[in-house]
C-alpha cells in the first residue's frame, strides 16, 4: 500500500481511539476523539505490559473489547503464539484488520460481543485482557462469568471505578439468617436511547470490583493500581479443587438425546445414547478424589411418573470415560431397567458430582424424556 492509500484508509475508517504506530511516521490518529490522551493507550500500557510475562512465546491471548487492537499487536510483538481480538463494534474490527494488514502481524479479529464468549465459541486462552470494558456493560456478572470461562490462567481488567472519595465503605448487614458484606456499585442513569457499548452503566467501588471477581471464581484477585478513578486488577485462576465450595455453581451441562426408546415393554432393558457437554466453568472429574471418589461426575437419571411423582430418584448412572473440561463433549450410553408397571413416565437425565451435588440443584438444565410402558 502506498502512503497515500494508507492515509486515505485511515480517514475512511476513523475516528480512531487507539494511536498505533504504522511506521514511516504514520499513526492511526492525530487528535483525541473523546477527551482521551492523544497517545492513548500508551498510559495504561506502561502498567499492563509489566503485568504480562515479558516473553509470551507459546501463550495464547484474547483481547476483549480490543478496539483497533493496540494491545493485541503488542502481545503479538512479544511473541504470543495466538492472539485474538474481539470487539462488539464492527468499526473497530475493520480498524484492527486494516492495521494488521499494514503491520503484517498475524493477529485474528472477530466481531463478537462479550456475552457471546464461551469455551465453545472461542475456546480458552492462557491470558485474557478486558481493558476499558466493564463499565460499558449492562450485564457485568454475565460478562465476568464468560471471561472466567475463556481464561485458563490470567485475566487483566482495567476499568473506570466509582470516585473513591464518594464511595461508601463496605459493611456487614444481616440478610436472611446471615451477616453479609455489602459493597458499593454505582448504576449510571442513561437516556433511554443510550447505546450499550458506548455509554457507561455500572461503576464498581474497588471493594465491589474485587468481590465480583472473587465470586466469579478467580482464586487470586489483586488490585495493582487504583488512581484517577480507574483501577487495574490482576485475576488468577487455579484448577478448582473437587471440594472447592465454589465448584458446584460452575457445574453446567447440556444434554442431547441421540438415541433412545419412547415406548417399551415392562422390565425390558432401555439403552439411551446421549451427547453430554460441559458448558460450565468447572472441570468434570471422571474419578473424583483419589481415596474417596468424592466429586466424580456421572450421567445420572431419575424416574418420575408423568404427574412428577418420584418413582426412583437414583434410577441409574453412567461413568465418564475421562475428565471433561469446559467446552468439551462426549457420547455416553446409559442402560436402565424399564418400570414393571405400565403407564406414562418421564426419565429425567442430569449430571451428578458424587457426594457434592446434582447439577440441577445449582441451576443447570436437565433433559426430560417421555416414556410409555405398554402392557
Ligand atoms: C473504552 S474502549 C477500550 C478499548 C481498549 N480495550 C482500550 O483499553 O483501549 C471499549 C471497547 O469495548 C468495546 N465494547 C463495549 N461493549 C462491548 C461488548 N459488550 N462486547 C464486546 N466489546 C465491547 C467497544 O466497542 C470499545 O472498542
């Protein structure tokens, strides 16, 4: 591309929020668009780069709300094996793709909303960046759960926060039977026409930001900088222990019946084939604790009458062939004895973690299958 062509394209794709050096004295922008420093994001980058391993070789990195890709390109320059930048706004994906072509750096870009991210849509990355994103979200907890799901090791958050001098202190308060800690989180009232990805919605106080990240499941949450009404937080993830008190809420299944009878004779053998997918955030252990077997995950089933009356709660189980990580699926066969008494029944399939929980008890869906036992 000639210099003139690059300049013309920069104009066509503007306005630019990221100032990226394209070489030959050309930068993506020459003026501030919304009051940010003209060299944005050079300021936050000074801190963020120290939080990343200096050598990213072998690492995969996801940049959510990547804008024109400044951080994604810097990660690639540091040797990251794979870098994916996603942004909810098409104009930024166009900008990222253009810069990629000019710089010749192998960074992938996709238009994806943070709410669409999960282990199935993008897989998992060693490192995730969510910089300048959180306060743009109407559903911050949903987004944080998605960020947790797609992160293997490290999530770095940079966000606007509630003005510290106006943030009420956290305090303990009885709710139900327990004293609970309440943290401040401000809702920003917007005009009704406000566009989600451009306006601001929630500003967390620092304590509420930490609590949100802890309750999403991150085992280590460290605020490394809080100044000028912005904070940078490093969140690390370790594999959930089998008896991790937080693990049950991360058990979420998707079950699909691939084969199985709708009618049968009394006491005959029923064979069902199911596709079982881990769409939650916890690893499903096939064997559980080495000594007690606690936490081993099985495909379980309940037998109910069509009136919902229980016939057999622990009707039959099938073992996982091996551990199943988030985003992975397997086929399972389960053999069950048909009821002796003719009638209309429901076989309800659900996953169960031995001595921990049925997944349904933590909000997961189940699979219900109607069965007629004929005379
Ligand atoms: C303030 S800019 C921050 C850009 C960049 N990460 C940085 O720190 O300089 C916010 C970016 O997040 C994107 N964004 C906002 N809401 C989003 C959402 N729901 N899903 C994905 N991206 C979103 C915007 O399009 C925008 O590019």
